[in-house]
C-alpha cells in the first residue's frame, strides 16, 4: 500500500505499468486518473492546500480501510497539491484484488473519500479573482452509500 501527496507531476502510465503485477491471487486491477477540469471555461489555475503529515495519515487510514474491507492485494493513492492548470493530473487511485467487483468498489470508495473528506482545500483562480471550492451535495451523497 502506497500513499503519496506531492507537488510534482506523476507519470500515470509508469505508475500503472507495474501495479498489481506479480501476485498470483490478483485477478483485477482498477485505475483512475483525476484531471483538473474547467467547468466554466474561465479557470486559469487551481491551487490545492493541505497539512503535510496530517493529509498523508488521513489518506493512509482510509486506504487501509479499503484494503481490509475488500481484501485488496495492493492500493496506490497519489494526490497532488500546489498550483495546477486545466488538463493536469490531480490524483490517481489504483486497486488490485482477486475479483473485479472488489477492485472497482474499493476504487470508487477511495475516490468518493478523496473528493469529499480528504483534508485538501481547493481555490480556483479566474478572470474575476479567486474563489474557494465548496463541498457539493452530490459528493456527500456518493460518500453516504459506503
């Protein structure tokens, strides 16, 4: 199990290439790449803040919960912080399990947690200045299913 919180870009292909390999009991690998999107067409950049140490600990705890709950062979979570522009990779989740249902469920669980509970604060910058990104009801609803 690996959790990384970093400012620098990561190579999604390289991260995926060896993930979940080598285990005779791994029958499914699920990966997800989150990308900064520009919903209004005016986003210049997004800045993501976090508390070093606390953020990694919180994500590691939820990754361990997923690993135990779905009997995962491996888990990888990478989340970036700092200034990001539309189109840049912001995060990735990878899960490896014996069966696809467990791998998909665990990946969705982790993505829902990262979207609504991970200790990150996002601020969007556009032509009218900066605005903090508020929590969305849809994200909270997604998390409630777990």
